């Protein structure tokens, strides 16, 4: 089977930085080290970090998660945390280490600044994902999390000064539609599109590549927002089937029936080695495609 290796793919700067910070902390720290949620949303990377001696606190609510940490160091993940979580960690006598991606930090600062200036901030993001949880915590009561058109239609803002921004790892195209919907309700809304460059470049490359292949494989974990969005944009804008592969065992031969060319990309937190193994596996499938 011919494989088109889509570029750019895989690790972004925020993920690389988070790994570097976690590794340094583990090497330099004597006592227990915890990550408050998956450092980056990848199963293999998380397993690897746990093997290195960094305990996972797998609790979607970061404040509750903190209460489970008895002592030692706690690493805030690449997705960021709210100021309340940072404060609570100190109150509990823990040693916090911040591995938040610089792009996410920028969104926190933007939202806090807009709220200080008196804006009502509409924040487009995924409910239940840690990044919105952290950002909304910058200005509770002044930031309004919306995920879909119905949420936007249900907004009841004063509307004098409205700003709209978003999670870093959303679909470029869906977010444009949602921003447009906010603007149709609040025509003076100030737009701050915060989709990060890594997410945007990977999505644009995947959609372009989809035109040249029969299907696209996205190597990434189900909790990874940017990996899930890659699957979505390939299907919706590239018009081709797309499948998420977290482990080698996820690959189904039936997907490749009648296919001659397969695109492979990977999420921003997917280990390069895993993507390489998936590519080699698909290349070796020649003849079995039918
Ligand atoms: Fe940062 Fe974007 Fe990577 Fe997330 S996907 S860690 S926001 S660079």
C-alpha cells in the first residue's frame, strides 16, 4: 500500500516543552511527582511518564484532583489550569510546576485582560476538556463557554462590549462558523481567534492531502482534541474516510478495502515512533487491500 506521509504532523512545541519540563522535574526532585491529568493527551506518552515515576491524577475536575495529592510536586499539564487550581495547590503545601503550553498561556492572559476591561467573553471550546476549564476560571461569570450553535443562541449577554475567542485545538472551519454566529447575534463582537498554529497547519495539510488519497489515518488518542479534529476535518472538508488509531490493534483491514493510497497524519501529542510503526504496518499491507 502506498502511504502519503502528511506534513506537518506529530509533536508541536507545546508538547515538546511539557515533556522537557516533566523530565527535568523528575530528575531533580526527590519526593513524589504527580501530573494533574494527562501531561499531554496521549495514552503512550502517559504510560511512559508513569514508568518514569510521575504519578497520574486522573480526575477531570482539577480542583478535586488536587485533593487526592497528599504531598510533593504537582505538574500542571500542557492544557493549563485555572488560577483557583494554582492557588489551591499552594494552600495544600504542594510544589506546583507549570507545564502549560505558551499558546494556552497567551489565551489565559487575553481572557483575563478582556474581562478586566469589562468585556463579556464568549469562549468557544469543548465542554469537559481541561483547557476551557482553566481559561473560564480566569474570570468566572464573565467568560461564557459555548460549544455549538445552540449554546450561542441561548446566550443572554448585556452586549455592550463582547469579545469572542476560542480553545487552541478546535477545527479551523467549525470555529469560523461559530464565530460568525456570535457576530450575527453581537455585531460589534471583537474577534480573537486563538487556534494555535500547530493545530491550523496540521488541519490544512490533512485536508489538502485527503484530496490525493483514498482514506486518512490519524494516529492519536481519543482524548486528544486536536487528533479528533483532524479526523473531523478530513471527513467534512477533505471528503474522505478518516480513522483514529491509538494503538496498532485499532487498525482494521476492512478500512483499506479497494484503497491504493493512504494518508497518515498524527496529533500534536502522538509519539513519532508510534506513527512510524503505523506507517510501516500500512505499507506492508500491499496485496491485502483487495
Ligand atoms: Fe500548544 Fe497548540 Fe501544541 Fe496544544 S496543540 S500544546 S496549544 S502548540
